[in-house]
C-alpha cells in the first residue's frame, strides 16, 4: 500500500498509474479535500509529457495560501 502525503505523486518519477483521465481528476479532488480542505477542487492546468516511450499527465492545482501543487499521472495504459 502506498503511504500518501501532501506531496504524493508530485514528480514524474513518482507518477501514479491511472486508467482514465477522470480517475486523475477524482484523485486530485480527493487529495485536495484531505490535505488542503478544498472542496470541488479542479486543476487549473493540464499538460501531456512523453518520456522514454511513456505518457504522463501533469496537473496543476492552485491552493490558496500555499501556491501551485503539481500532480503527475502515468497514462501509458490508455494513451494512444
């Protein structure tokens, strides 16, 4: 089991493997609520990164009084 912290999946090297884009957004919303008390959080930016034949999504979330948090997801299982 992965131990989650507020910095979970904050780099491409620690990206969370997911099965869909909606799973990414659900994970960010849950994480933002647990760690930052944000309800209905929605990423402000998303970008695709290809590295070593793997596909990743980087999602950025603006957290009041903290700043930008970044989350990385490995989307290689469904990205074509």
